[in-house]
């Protein structure tokens, strides 16, 4: 669909769009306004957005520091992107510099996908306004030859990586993954084909549509046997992957690989030399005879002044020097084409015999150089009637994917706009960011971040880092960096490996940490007092609306401050409260983990081979506030039985119906009074981690506590003991500690052991209790305060639903509030109602796309060692964890039919077998049955009530001091945490064996 038709159907026209841009943004004489995107290229539909680009010399403050404006016109949604001239010039200069370099297929180019899209749109956008001096030679237009070369470069570079992976998949017999890799390779080959035909659009979803623009004789220049099909039809057929993982799939892979090589070779000739041979050959149907053997999947080529060099990528084998003609023959080796007919197509020979002799000679050279694919992989022998051999074990990778190689999932395009510029990976910091190791923080953020919820990440980004780096000077550890990728949070601990610097910091650390350790109890009491005061101050913040007429008291009392100002101040105070509570959060936490890690390090040195959960058991059995909410539920369950109200809790009624029934009788009202007393503060308890607004607390939703009380009533009526086995846990911890103390040979060692053990037990309550005060109590109040602002926005048309406010980031909400207040003060329409509802709909679609993506556990270069105490204790990140992640596929490939075996952190001892129950969120907890084995991404403190019902815990993430590990030890349950992929490979109903002594989990049937 063309733009004119799109606008007509939407009830407007080009002049109307320009007028609206002029009204909302402003247009100056020197501005350039382009219509870009799919509609400008005739690719869009009536459902598309109209993308516009405004290139301007104006400063960003002229647009309120925004770089994008979205508005509706008729039924058309228009998205205007603001581009400063300086950025355009910088981008074009980079492109010119890159294009001046010698061609190298291994070059990464350094341009992000978004930059490539922008360059393409600058080149192909339709001009709706430009100054006269730009009409002859527009300075904002990149050279098309550069863009086509860039598109080819990206395709070639990415394809090389895929080819290496494909060779590995073939060798290991992983044919399912091999087919999907070939599918990706095909896409990049299509990009190269389109580039060779002058089509620079880098967006993959338009490949099929763009192929329809290729000429009928598009295959004439390719050095492979022609299909006789239109390009779009061949692409459609090649996308149909085989149904079986056998010889059929391998033949498919080789045909795709041969097609890709031929396309890449032709495209390099066409774009770099502007030459390519043309031959009219026979189609596939006219090719009798024995098929030529396929080339190795990781075979690649490099064009030289005299011909072509070929070799296997990243292999130190033979490099063959071939002429162009010989290489064109080599491209026929795909396992499907026979000799004479394709040979004539390749070199135009009229006599097939000379061509056949050349093929025979070339086949011998290719085989001697190790460039022919294995004739019959072990995994295919069964398909040919032979006895299959076991596939070779997979080799663990040496590094994780680069964050810059991770594609945006379908539907998630534009996700970067949801977050602050400093929170995402960027080309400006690419060398630095690619050199680091990043791991996904799925303990706290298991799903894509809502734009506003990312403020939690920002708050702990500063909090956790400053105490390591600037306050306590923890010797081997600096801060923990953050980036968001496809909506998921990745962390990167910064360590120190300079012995002199570590020693220098150690002297400061000893003095400052020593003061806290010596005065821990008084400082902890002080901490609790100031945090309680801080929460009370947050609760006291009033968030009013904007009245049509200010109250008379504003005049009679001479207040001098309007409701609009008070609304803005309230917003600032709520945000400041969040940032401040995370300062308190880490005041003592890093030291607590440091103390515990010091005790563990001593034990490992003194008792070689001691298990980490054995060390943890010596610190177990300490009553902490985080168990108090669960204890309150147990009290309420007992009270219900005492008052003969158990039938009201045991029924299937929802919380509202249960409360109504309680209010109807005197005993019920007595029980409700006890419930109200328990609610503050103990029901300020999130059903999740507390890091997301979606994690509603018990005080907002009684479903989870009602479920727990119902279970406790039933267990009490059966005569079960519902208390945690504290006495048994304490007896066991003292027995273990005494036995290990007795093994120490010197008084000095025994004294050190006792001091470190006592320090670990002293700091332990804070390590757990801070979680209740901050993530649960404070954040329950915080999220609901933000919802009060959502109510204000809804009342004034900025959002459709209260929780829609969380689809704006904190800077956008601040700007929207000012927009609202100024519109109210001036008595003119605010811009927000015409802008934000449509934008929020778009963002919901983006987040839905991100939710369909599985974030890899890590990115980048693995570290030589991990030194940060918090990272080790909480996330369980150690050298062993990283090695397990790198080699995870070896034992978790359920597609092969092999048993699933997982390795994680042995968090709580014991060995049990039972039925798996996979639980991804709190709303699935009612499905947990007695003696189930809980398989989950991560546990929440509010899940404690179900620990009395299960036999063991297995989590995807977490370390020895994660909440799931601690609660399991307190309940005496076996636990394995940090398995990485447990919820992905174990299914509900499978029988599993959990070994909390060794950290192993296995599916046994």
C-alpha cells in the first residue's frame, strides 16, 4: 500500500500530517521531514503506522528532551522520530569511514540493527520538506552502495558464526538444532541476495515481499543449479523444514548451505566488483546421475586478487587456492546435484566430459583438504539400516553470546525506547560491554521489565555498588553493573585483580567493616528504627487530584501553594523514598554476606571437601522476622479452630465470601479483629519478589494467605505438627559445629572458627529481615502510591487503566505530570491524552513479544574468578556455575530421549524422590499437593506456607544464601538451587530424584 492510499483510508492526507507535525512539534525552514518505513516503500498495509523522520539543528530541549512523538490523525497512527543533524552527520561519517576499509567478511561493522534501519530510511525516505540547498545533493542521504555493502557485511559475518555452529551440531548428532540453524543461515543468504539486487532494507520481516521485486532471471548469475522458480517461491519452499531429524534433514541443511555459499559469492562479485558471470542452465529436474558430495558446513571462502581461498572456519587445516572457475564448480557440491548438467551451468562448457573430469579432480582436492562433509554421520546409520552409535558428547562452549549478537524477538521491536538510554547496551560502549561477563538476574526479575518497574533496578544499581566501591571498600570487589536486553536485566560484577590495590583497600575495609561488626546489634536496631520511620513517611504522603476550583482555604489561610505544585512534589517525594530505601537496603547487607563468605572460606581451607550446605547448616535455626507472616497465618488457623470457624476457612469460597461469612457471627468478628491486628505490618508481604508492581501483596489480595490458612486448618485437624522443626535444626547445627571444631588442631584455629561462626550467626537476621522491611513492606506501600498517580492519570484521560501507568518510565511520568498540571493551570487541553493511550497499547504489544523470548543465562566473556560476596552468596555465581551453564546442553537435551540430569548448588542436604510440580508464579501454588517436589524459577518468602507440604525444592536460580535455600534448611527439606533450566526441562507429573547433598537432580521416569 502506498502512503497516499493509507492516508486517504485513514481520513487524512499529506498536508494534514504536516500540519499536525507543525502544530505539535514545530517545523523550521531548515528542517527535513521524511516519510519513512514500510509505507514509504509500498510494503505496509492499512494496519501499519506511518513512520516519519525529522532531521533538525534544533536542540533537544526544544522538544522537551524527547526524541519521539506519536499522535493519531483520523485512524492513522503517526510516529515522528527526531534526529539531530549532529547525529546524522556522525552516523554518515562512520558509514563512509567503514566503507573506505578493505573488505573483510569477518568484520563486525560496528553498526547496530537500529542504526542500519535508520540509515536505510534516510536513504529511501520520501521527502515531505527540505530546504532548497538540500534538493540537488541531500547531505542526509547515505550512499546506497555503502548501505548495500553493509547489508552484505552483516549477513556474511553472522553466517560465518552460524556455519561453525552447524558443523558442531552435525558432529554431535543434534539434527533438530542443525535444521533451525540452517533456517537462520537461509535468512542471511536472502539478505545478501537482496543486497546484490540493490535492496537495502535490513528488516527481516520484509524478505519475502522484497524477493518479489527480483527479475525473473535472478538465478542466471548464481553458481549453483537453478531451480527455475521465482525468488520468493524458492524462499518459501526452502523455509519448509523437514518433519524428521534424519537423513532428510541433513539433505535439507546441505542444500541451504550450498545455496547460501553461491549467493554470498555472487553478491560479493556484484557489489564489490560490479561483475558476475551469467549462464543459462538446466533446472533441478534435469539432473540424472550420482550426486556430488556436500561440502563441510563450516567451509568458507575469501576472494583474492588471483582467485578464491577456501578453508574451514576456525580450523587450522589446509587452505586451498582456487580460481574463480574452480570455486564455481566447488559450489555445486551440495549432496543433491549430479555432475555433468550442473557443471555445464557452472562454467558454460558445451561438452560435459571436460567438466566432469574437472569435478573429479576437484572432488579429490576437496577431500584431501578435509572440506567434504562426513559421508555418513553416526546418527544417520540407523536410517540406512546400520547399527547406530552413540553420538559424541557435546563440548561445552568457551564463551556466551555477545549481547550485540542477540536478535530482538518478533513483536519486540522498539523495546529500547521503554528504558533510559543509559540502561541498554550501546555502540558507544560496545568494546567495553563485549569484553565483560553478564548474567541474567532472574532471581529478582524473571520476566521482561515494565518501563516504570525498572526504577527498582536503578535504585539497587547505585545502592549495592556504592557500598562495595566507595564506602566499605570491599577488597576484591567493586560495583555490579547493569544492562537491559530485550527487557531482561543482566548484571556484571566488577572485580579487582591487582594485589597492591586489594591490599590498599583491605586496610580501609578492616577499619570500617570492623566498626560495623563490633557494633552490629546497636546499628541493626538503629537501622530498623529509621526504616520504620521512612515507611511511615511514605504512607503519609498525600496524592490529591486537581480540582476545578481550589479550596477556599488556599485564600483564607494564605497557603500560596496550588494543587498542581503539591501533586508534583508528592511525585518527587515518592520517587525519593524508593531511592532512599535502597540506600538503607545495602547499608549492612554486603557486610553480612562478606562475613558469611569469610566463614565459608575458612571452613573450605580448614576442612578440604566440606560441602557448602554443611557450612550453611551451622548458621541455620535462627528465628527471623521474615517467617513472622507465616506464623501469623498459623495463629489465625488455630484461632479459627478454637472459635469453631474452621468450616469457613476450609470451604471453596473466595476471600470476599469468607470475610462476609465471618462478619455475620460474633465469633467471626472476633477472628476478623485478630486478622486486622496481623495485617499491619505482616500482610505487607508480596506474593512475588516485590520487585514488580504485578506482585500484589497479601494486604491487597487475600487469596494466598487464605489458601495457606485452609491448608493449616486441615493439617491441624489431622493432628499434624505445622511448626518449623526449629529445635531439630538447632540441635543439628550445634552437632555439626562441635564436630568440625574438634577437628581443628590448634587453639588459634579453633578461636578463629568460633569467632567467624558467631559473626555469621550475628549478621544472619539482617540478611533475611531486610527483605521484609524493603522489598515487601516498603514496596507494598510504594506500588500502591504509584497506583494513586495512575488514578489521577485515568481521571484526566492520560491512561485507560490505572496500572497502565507502569508502561511509562519514571522520566516519562514526571513529564506527563507536568503536562497534566500545566494543562489544568492554563485551562487548555494537555497533550498526554492524545498521545499516551496509543503509545501504551504499542508498548503492551512490545512486552508481549519480549515475554515469548527465553533470555540466555549469561552473555559475554566468562570471568576467571568471581569475588563479589553478594554475587556468590545470593545468586550462587561461581566458576562451577558458569561451567555448568556453558555445558548445560550436554545433559538437558530432552529431544534426544536421554534422561534429564541437572547440576546446581547443593543448598540443603537430603535425598528424596517424588512427583514434580512445576510452579512459575504464585497463582499456581493451589496446585501443589502433599509430598510434591517443587520445581520453580525462584521462590518468594510468601511461599513459606507450602514448604510444610512439599518434599524438596529445585529452583532455576539462587545461591546458598538465597531465600529458597534458607527456607529449605529451616524446614529440613532437601534443596538444589541455581540449576539454570529446571523449569524448562522438567514437567509436572514426572518422577524426579533430588540430591541435596551433591546438587544433582534427575528425572527417573
